[in-house]
C-alpha cells in the first residue's frame, strides 16, 4: 500500500544546489558520474539543457551550450579510451621511483 505524501518526510530525497563552487569541477564530476552509469553524451546533455534540472541547467546557462557539449564529449572520449592513458598515471621507467 502506497504511503501518503508528507512534505516533512525526513526520508524523502531532495536535491539541493550549492550557491558557490567551481562550475568546471561540477560539470566534470556530474558528467563522469553518468558516464560511469553507462549514459551516452546526448543523454547527459539533456540534464544540462533542461530547466527541470536546476544545478546542471545553471551551469549550462553560465558556460553555454558549446562549452558544456565539448566537456561532455571530451570526458566521454577520455572514458572510452580508459583512464590509465594519461601521463599522470603512467608507470615509472626503469630505475625511477614513485616514492
């Protein structure tokens, strides 16, 4: 039997937008989260274009369509190649130490 709606339900999931923060970091973390879940870039872009998703749409308005789309595509490309291709993650050469 469904539970009646209670506006003060402490178990109700509520998304909040933090007023300050780095929008570049936010877009990266949001996009990566959805890429990890198997979403395609076009699906992720909808989250930014739609005003129904306040935090992502705020970034979309702030940064613009081209920027958001390019970041999504760049992160999707990096994800498709695997994260271990970056120089920061490379193995040390013989005789080097990562200590």
